[in-house]
């Protein structure tokens, strides 16, 4: 598999590290407007560095391109790559609007190429373990969940994260991780209610979402750009027979408390993450490449990615109007 990387910032560099050690994969080119960043990524992969996409696309044996550009650039470049007959692995979110995401999906289908969106949380062992436990009866039927994701205010080239028209803000960029996971866990959303608090100096954006699902489950999501502590993710998934908890700041990876058959006799089972050689980003990209090779369906479909954008967009609308937004059915 011959693959190129478009964009050599934080995520592009992560892709370079992982693709360089992936068996059966050759990075044939890396592109960035910043020549120094392109050269650094090229040094990691042994690929040729470019500062313009036109030169990269002259390569004859190129098969796939990893798009690690700012969100507002996803659509134009995915459309162009699809027209060239190239498979695309694109960072999340797919696009800033559902309409753009669907246009990207349609273009790739028209030209017979695959499009994958990097919702990497589904590849984190702790989240995978929680999903399996929640759907295997360990806590009965999952009914409620609370997800938290805190990090420093992101700093990108030209401060593009500061512009909601380019990044989509904290909901579209950060919280979409947990939106996707919550939808994977509970299914279709019925309604969304959201609030956002912003501060200009120092920069801060804090949002809370409540998702009501068609199966009557409820998820509460919190996202925080500007958090002064270490990057933190937390979740609780509650069923009618127990609860699953995770806190990235704790030593244990997963803690399950089940309702005992005998009253007053509670039991706790700790399920640690399995040690792995590669990080979740490695597993994610390898999975997508294998899907290209054998034609199989990915863990995260383009339909899933479009749906996450739809829910995030509805959350932004709710935050602006102060009213819940109905996705389907009636508001509970």
C-alpha cells in the first residue's frame, strides 16, 4: 500500500510515526505548506517532502492519502482526491456541516474509492472494553451515560481553532469523539440540548450536551477547551444491574460494579486495559488500510461519521437558540 500524508501538524506527525513502522505500507510523500514540517515528517518516513499537493499527485503509484488538514479544508481536498481515484483516510470530524460530509461521501462513492473518518475513540482499549461490557449483560441494559473530555485550548497554525468557521468549536472538534461513542453505544438520537460558555482571555470554551436517544437512553456530555490540568477523559455507563466507570487519571483502566444476587453483598471487578505494542491511532489506520485491501466494512462507517456531524451541528444550534433540537421522533 502506497500512501501519502497531507498535512504535517500534530496529527500528520502521528500518522507519520505509525505508518513508518506499519508492515506492507510505504509512505511515498508528505505535504505541508511549511517546508520545515514537511521535511521533519519526511525524515520519519523516508518519503519525499512536498509543499504543494499538485506535485504529490503526479506520483504514479499512489493509492491512498491520509488527510490531516484543518477541518475546513477536508471537503475540498477529499473531493479532489476522490476525483483522482485515491482512497482517503481523513481525520475527524468529516466536515463542518452534514451537507459537506454527505457531499464527500457521495463523491467517493461516485469515483469508486473508500472514505474513512478517524473517530479514534472506538479504537481505545478502555472504550472498546466498556462497549463490549455494556452490550454483554455485565451491567444489565445500559440506560444512562456521562462522558467528559478536558484539554488545553488547542493551538494550530494561524490559530485556526479560534475561528468557529474553521474548527467548528469545542463541540464539533473535541466533543464529537464522545458524540460518536455515545451513538455507537445507544443508537439513534431523538433530541439534543446544549449550552456553551466561552471566555476570550485566557481562551476557554466549555460545553454541556444532553442526548436523548430513541431507545429512551440518555447521555450527558461535557467538553472543555482551556482546562488547566492534564488532558482528561472520563465516563460512566449505568445499566439496571451495575455501572462501568473510567477515569484517565486513575491507575486502573476500567472499574465495573455489579449488583449482587444477594442483598447487601456488592462485588467489584477491575478490568485493566490489555498492554499493546501500538497506540490506538496505529490500530485505527491499520484497520482502515486492511478494509481497503480486502473490501471489508470498517468499525467506523462514513454513515457513522456523517451522523456524528449531524448531532454536533444540532448541538451547536441548540446552544445558540437555548432550545432542544429534535433529530427524529418527538422530544422526550
